[in-house]
C-alpha cells in the first residue's frame, strides 16, 4: 500500500503548523543578511542595553551588538547543527543497521553490541566531557552528536531491513548477482523513506536542543553565535529589563524550532503507524 | 552384408551426402531419420546406383557397386536390391493393369509361372488375386503401397530400401503396412528412410539420424528414442507427433543449411561452442551410442549431488541428486513442504546447503558470483512481489544489467527481451509499475528480466500457480517457445503433476526432502513405481467426474 506521506503531513493541522514554523525559521535564517544591516560579530555604535527601537528591533546587548541580528544568525547555527546531525547520524544508522541486517552473522552481532554499549552510555555527560576537552567548533559538535545519536536509529533500520530483505524482489535482485550496496540503495532505502524522514526529524530535534544546551553551558566555540549562548549571557542580566528582548526571544525561537520539528514528526508518525491512522480515520468518520 | 564407406554425393557441386558410413548385416533393419533435405532419399538412390557423382564405397557382399558399369548395375537392381519409392501416386503407370506392372518387375520367370508368381506376390502383401486386374486409379493409397511393395519383392532381393513407406497413409492402414513390412523385412537388409519417427521405431532395430548429409547419431532404436543424446535427435523427437510424449510439441529453431563449415548442425544448436563452427565432429562411440558432437552429445548442465539442508530438526532437503541436461526441462513435483523450493533456492544460491554440491557445466559452484548469475536465473511464484514496487517495467527489466554493470545498450537489450516475451518494447508500457500490470504481464516482465542476461538455466518456482488458467496456458507456451529458441534448460518446480506432464521432459517426484522417483515424464505418468506418485496421479486434475479413491 502506498501512503503519500507529504499529504499525510500537510493534511493534518499539526503537521501544517509544524512545517510552517520550520519553513519560517529557515527562511529567516537563510535571508538573515537581508533582514538586518548589522554584522552579528561587530559592535554597533549604539550604547549597550538600549531598548528596542527602529534601528535595533530588539535593542542591543551588553557589548553593543544588535540582538535581532544575533537571533537571526543564531537560527543558522541551530538549523545547521540540526540538519547536519540528522543527515550524518541517519547515514550511520542506515549504513550500520542496514548492513548488519543484510550480512547477519558475526558482523551483525558485533555491531549490535556496539549499539547497546553506546546507548548505555549517558550521552550528555560524555559530550560535556569530550567537548570541554576538545573545545569544538560547529562541525565537531555535529560529529560528536551524530556519533552518540546513530545507535537508536540503527536498531530501527536493522529491524526494518530484516523484514524487507525477505521480500521477493530483494531475493530476485540477489539472483541477478546484486551487491549489498545495490540492495541497500535500490531496494531497502526506498522502502525505508518515511521512516528515515521521521528519524531525521527526531535526530534534528534532539541535536538542536543539545547544541543549545551545550552552548548554554559554555561548551562551544566562543565565536559561534547560538541561541543557547545568548541565553547564557542574558541570564547574567536577569535583574535588568533587557531579558525581555534578549533572553525571551532566544528562548522563544528555540522552543518554536523544537515545537515545529515535533509537530511535523508527530504528524508523520501518525501517517506511518497503522494503528494511529485507524484512530484518526474512525474519528474523522464519526 | 551391405557396407557404406565415406559415401559422398553432390548435386551441381552442392554436397548432399557428406561422408556417410554404415554397415548392415543380413536381417538388420535400419531407420534413417531426418528432416526433408537431410539426404535420406539420396542415400537410398545412391545405394540403388541410380545416381551419378557418388564417391566413396558401397560394398554389397564385398563388391563395390559404385564402380560397376550400367549393365552390371541393372543386373543387381531388382534382383539383389530393390527400392520402394515414396509418392505412391506417381510410382504406378495409370494405363497398365496392376498384374502387368508387377509382372514387368519379374525378370526370371516367364509365362504361367510369372502369372502365378504375381498372384503369390499380391497375396503376400495382403491383396486378393483379383486386384491384379485393376488399374491404379481403382486402388486406394494403401493398396497402391502394397502393390509397390509387391513389385519390390518380386525377385526376393537381399537389400530392400523403403523410402517413406508409410507417408500419406492413414493411421490404421499405416499400422497394417508396418505389420506387413516387418514380415517382409525378415532375413533381408532393410533400410527405411523416413521422417516418421514412430513408424521407424516400430519397424527397426537400429536408427541413424541424418542431418545435412551426415549421420549425427546412431544407436539401438529403443534407446535412442527414449534418451536422445544428440541435440538434433532430441529436436526431431520433440517435434514428432506421438502418443508417448506428454510434453507439448516443440520445433527446432532455424532451418537446415547444406555446405556450411564445421558441424552441420551448429547454427541451430543451442549448446554450440567455438570449435563447432570450424571442425566437423566425427561419429564416435559414446557409451554404446555413436554420436557426432564436439561436446559428446547433450551436455549435463546442472548436476546436483547429495544436497542437504536442515531447518532445526526438519530435514527440508535430505540428500538429493539429479542431473539436468542442456535444453531439457526437469519438473520437480511434490506437495507443499516436500523441499522443492528449498532445493531450488539452494541451486540458485539463496539458501546455503548443509552438505552436497552443485555443479554447473561440470564445475563445482561455491560462492555465487555475478558470472554464475549470468548463466542461472530464477522466476518466482508471485511475479508482482518479485519486482520492486518502486520500479517501472523498464527499470525492472534493466535491473540485472545495472547489477552486472553491463554498460551501454541497456535500453536496446531490454526491448529485445520484452519482445521475446511478447510484450510491447516501447511506449507507455515501459513506464508502468507492477501494480498496474495484470498477473500475466507481470510474470512476462519477470521472465524478461530473468532472460536479459542470457542464462542457460532457468529455475522456475511455481511460475504459474498464481495465475488463472488461460494466462497460465499462455505463460507455459511462452516458456516452451523460449526453450526451443534459446535452448533454455529449466528446473520447473510445481505441485501440479498435470502441469509438469505438459512441460517437462523428465520428472522427479519429491517427498519429505527426498526424490522418490525420477524418469522420463511419460514413464513416470504411465507407469509410476512409488505409491506416492500413483496417488499424485490419481488426485491430479482430470475432466472425469469420478472421485479419486484412496
């Protein structure tokens, strides 16, 4: 049975809301230079802690930087990390989960024990420790988060592949002499499509949150503009009114991104899970 | 004793007989079979000395009759050897009475003695004496044939050559004629030239298969007909109408061409190798049979030795061995759970065996390589599932080429195989997805993709059991046609013995992981040995309204 997943997401109000939020934030991040005349790293000539005005929509911070500009560029970091981790960790999940299922045997057992081991490790602590030691930039953050994130996905992919590889068209491909890469790319991954997208959204959500958290704890490249870091700096001036246009917007932006991703993911899962579909359909017919 | 050594005959430089060696003792009846144009009649005529331009030797009791002058020849003809010509209608003169025509053939007797001899002869061929007064147009075809035989027997020759003695006779007349000829043939050297294999089988002890002026196979008639060993002999048998063979008729691809280099049959042969195009194979003794083939006759393509596989405590396949010859269909018949599919999957390499070996063209097969899958392909029970639902027809058919990195020309090759399976090779059909195809179309696409690599062996696992009857019939026809054209060897797995009967040359019945009975399909069907086989046959679909008893 074919399910049109795009329709599934856009057909529900939650899914639509999620997509709109993510689309909006992405648009803002991409067109950041058009929306602000300032450089996020440079100080402006306006004095510190100025209130929102026509020149500075969200005022300025303690070092005379334009907060709106930093909010826009912060979205870039969040989305880049989210997207990067989603792609990289899903890639690892498919590669390892998929090949483990196709090859089976000792190879499978070995990788599944590795997966168990990584899942057993409390990832936040590992990241804090490793990141403190390496003082990572954005790329390293993506790599670190991906390396700790793929095992969950790998389990799902392995389970799905085990069932897909028993399909007759996979047997047929094997009897043409197909290599594992052909089977994975042409026969398994296309059928995993929606699951992969759901996984990527999950991964992205977790990564955006983790990046903000790490930045908030100060574990990141100081030159990197991030919502987490904005909140960390703003927190020091919580007794001034500045939190309203410094701390709050960053918090709201982060929350919106997470909500947008969650809603999209949720509506996609509703489409994927036959039980949830049924509930929805019967509710609709009532 | 008639011996023929390296007999060559050419008409206008065109070789019709290209070196025939034969040896016939007294009392021996030899059939020379082959298609029209193979040189059967020419062989008869040259023995009779009716042809110029023969070279080699024809020795009758040690005397080379090819070197005799016309006068000496004439003495031998009729007295020592006689021929019954084909075309009964033309062989008798319409204006003379039958008795006169027979009398003409009698050389030694005169007067009343001759008249009495004519009556004896007529009686000996089963005609009443009164028939002698008839003119040819008053006789039926069978009666004319009898008259011709009477003429041939007039001088009690030691060599009798029968050229298509039963052609154009109806079945009952034919049966009577065969009986007569069998009596006549006693204590004579008889050579029967015919394309009618059933008649030849009844009439003769030995059979020689003539192709483009060469003998390609020779042996005891019964053996040769049961297990033909030369691809041409098998082709002839498959295209011969008879009540024994249960498989559908199949022809031989191409047509006979005289005077080509190498093995005369190589252009039509499906197991030819490079050597066949250059060298003429000599007739050699191969296991009690004389075969002229560089490959020693039909080659064993797939050999399975003692193959075993367990699933837990279940012995799915428990020591199975069989040999599958090139261009042949072996049906594996058995109920669900008898291990047929497991066996097929072990052959193709989808399941690893616990023990035993699989040999392909003599080489043991271990790890399945891409090269192996160029030669062995499989089609499945459910065609729609065997094609990825994300691939359209073209992508599905091209997939094997993509897997094998076949490079360019994929589209052309895909079109060719699609046309081979009688599907459109272009237009909107190529863009259809499996769920848009009918069951029959989908199975044709599945067959096309199995054929695109040009395999020698096709493993067909219940290829038609998911299709309805009329579509099933068409798919089976298609498979038989493909077998004829490409020399495809098939391992055909089915639970339906009625189906197996129609498509297979040989049949193996499986029960609980073992082959309990194996043999030529007609023998298994008509005289099953194992109780289980008998039950399968009793419960097989037929159109009577009696219930099977067991």
